[in-house]
């Protein structure tokens, strides 16, 4: 299962046909703009814009978008629960827990951080969801990055999702053998996760070893000039997307 799992969703939409460099430009620019903005409404606009691109221009199934939400849900929940206590601000407290205060300013800060994290996640995942690994690597190489670096980044994006699938497979296998940590309370569940993490680390080491042998067998260490069966090139539609993305994100910042 893990050898075929990938975040890339095959398709023949407008977004799939775009040059990888155009989509990487949107991802990088979107992340930078999200880091600059400090208000929840423009961040929410960028999040909605990214969803429209994925669902309308990319024609991705709702389940693919839902998987991203499911993956980042624990992080967003943690931000919403803890951030109000770390930056309460000067407003009057709504609720107090000893020295801890929950204020409207703190709740707004938590909401802003959560929306920013979601917007960054979707902007960064847009090129990964709509670009095959080989084209993504070629796009990074065309931007001037060495091939080995491009391949490393591409494989990291590819196998990060594989590790999530591997973790889920290990948990399902252990549960099929009677492992039920949910009945042991919070600390019991945390302690029961140790065997899963050990199995995940061993499986990840085996995966990295087989991957390294496969790359060496395919001549990764050779110094010969590489050729490409299907190369990529920027078309007018790609340049239009680049300028429109820059204009849309710039308008969000200005407004």
C-alpha cells in the first residue's frame, strides 16, 4: 500500500496542465503573503481562493481536500485551544483559570493563527496535489536548483504522505491483533503509542534503505548529462496564471 500512496491526484484539468513553476510560484507567494498578513479576513480570503483553485480549476474531488483538513485538524485544534492563553492581550477577561486569562483579543489571535496555518497548508499543497513527482522535480531543476536537491525535495514531499499512510497501516495491524489504547485513558494511550513509533521508525529506515539502493541502481551518482523524454516549457497560459496569482494576492494585501 505505501509504495503507491501519493498526495498527487491525477487529472486533466487546467491546474494539472499548468507548468510546475507557475504552481510553485503560487505556493511560495501564498505562503509569504500568509506570513505577512495579520488579520483573519484576508487570510480567510486566501484560504477560500486556494479552495476554489483546487475544486474548480483543478477539479479535485472533495475527498482529496478533506484529507488535508483531516491531516491538519489536530494542529488547528491545538492552536485554537492553547493560543488564547499565550497571548491574552489587554482586554477584559472572559474566563480565568488561576493566572491564565481568556480574552476576546486572545480568541481573535487564536482564530487568526489557525486560519493562517490552514491557508499556508493549502497553498503549499496546491503544486503537490496537481503535479506528478517527475514534473515537480523538473520544475525545481528549471528554476536553477541542482538535480539532486530537486529530487530530494520531491521525494520528501512524496514520502511524507507515505509515512502517514504507513503509520495508519501499522495502527490498523496492531488493532487487528487486539491493541486498543483508547480504553487506557490519555496517558495510557500516549504510553501505548511507543510500540507504534518503534515500528514506524524501523519501517521508515527500511524504506529509506531500499529507496537509496533504487536511486543508485538508476545512476543517481553518475556525472553524465541528463536527458528528458518529456520536458516542460512555460506557455502563455502559465504566464497569465503567474500574473493573475500575483495580482490577486497583491490585491488581498492592499485591501
